[in-house]
C-alpha cells in the first residue's frame, strides 16, 4: 500500500506526519512511502534522511492509496482526494462539520486522530496524549522564559532567593507533564483538577493538590464531566481567591467539542502580582482565562497572558516523532501487512472513522 506524506500547508504548522525512522519501520511492514519534497524540513528532517530511510521523494504525495497528515486538509487538498482513499490526520470532526461533509462527499475513508478511543489497546495511537505531552512541557519553558524571577530556590552570597510558585489547572496529560517539568526546574508546584481521582497522580510528582471542594466525575474518555453553572461559578470564585498566591498559572482544561471552561476571571488576573505569567493551553478553544487572546501574547496590569495556539508545533522534531509513531500504529492496525483491511466491527476502526468510502457507506 502506497502512503503519501504531503507538506503541511496551514500557517505556522511545522510538524510532519511521518519521520524517517518510522518510515523505515513501515517500509519493512509492506508499505511504500511517498514523501513530498521538503515535507519534513521545518521539523529538521531533510529529504536525504527520508531517502535513506527507504521513502521515495516526489512533487505530489497525493497520488497514493493513503495520505497521512498532521492538520486537516484544505479545500484544495480535499479536491485532490478520491473515493476509497485513506486519510489520517487531526480532522476536527467535532468542530469542523463542513470539512467532514466535504470529505464524505469525496468518499474518503477518513480517520481522525482525535477520535481514537481511549482504551488500552489504542494507547500507541493516542496522538492527543502525545501532543499534550509536548504542550505541557513547553508551557513551563515559556512561563520560565517570561517570568522575571528564578524558578528554583537559590542560595547565594547575596542572600537566598525563594522558589517560584506554580499552579497547574487540569491534571490530564498536559497538566501532569507541566507539573513534572516545573518540579524539575525547582518550582513549588500545586495542581488542581475537579476529578478527585487524579489527586494521587499529582502528589506522586511532588506537587500539592489544591482541593476547592468542587467535584466532577471522569468520563470514559478520561475527561472531566462538564460542571453545572452553579459549580462553575463556585469553582471560579474559589480559584479567584487563590490564584494571586502564585507566580505562574498554567491552564489545560478542555472539553472535546466545547468551548474551554472559564477558570480565571479578569478580577483574578487583576489581583496577581506584576510580572506573573499565565500560560493558557486551552487558547485554541477560547481559553481558560477570561482575558486570553487566542493566538497572541498580551499583558494586563503587568501580568503576561500567553494564548499561544498549536504549541506542539513549536517543538516540531519531537512532536513529529511522537505523532508519527501514533500514525504508524494506526496504519498497521488498519492495513496489516500493508494491505487495507477495514474491520468495521473493531472498536478502534469504527471509533476513529469519520467518513467512509461511498461503496462502504
């Protein structure tokens, strides 16, 4: 089965769907890999590395039985797809209904990486987790760079410098990685989540768990159930009183297909010390902070708020490497021995598929 790897075209996207070492593995499993020239350049994977790995370089990577991407295809790219062709990528099925409809009209067997079921058997394909790992790590580095203070405690001839205090809101994959990274940098770290079941995980990383008395059950996908309006109001009120204690706040709270919950009101930002930093990893869904400007870095009363989107793309080499492994695992699941064999009774195949070939629909 021939798999095409086109260059990503969305502005600012530096990742690539397959990296050379994964190409080598797939080539030995019955796949022929076709890579568009320059597809991996922004992620520090030159064309020569792909050739050495066994890929064939081409000007057009869409002339293949399957196409693997990072981001959803543009309208022009969708027009190049055909009935029965395989497509894998972050396709935004919960928010881009028009795009999914266009894929359906082309008869594409489209599989969304964000729709991979959260089950043990599918963990090697879980791209949301792998990219969240990158985001959580990078969020702390961004905060440390912007904060006009040290992260660790320093004992110097000029006196002792106290450590920075970091609060991480949300203890999913991104939040736990942020907690671990902030601890490595020497900060005093506190984690908060409405899911009481993650308290032990937060504490196992050496952080303190912030208990505000607001509870939510965990969904089958590992996310927190959405709070009621009264619970959201209480949570926001309790957090507003605690946030000014911290030098850095990193927010990671997301609900798939829904706007990000507002955890930090403008009044809480106003009460923070000048020089404090908020890194809002939920910016793509509107942000957890009331003052977040998605895609921008802003300042309010001396408090910096980073609403950067597509954070994994700022670390394209490792983000691509992790993503490529996820894609390869899904490819080998859908096409054992390099031959497409879609089992619609399989939980992974059925769960990740968002459109099917016209003949199979």
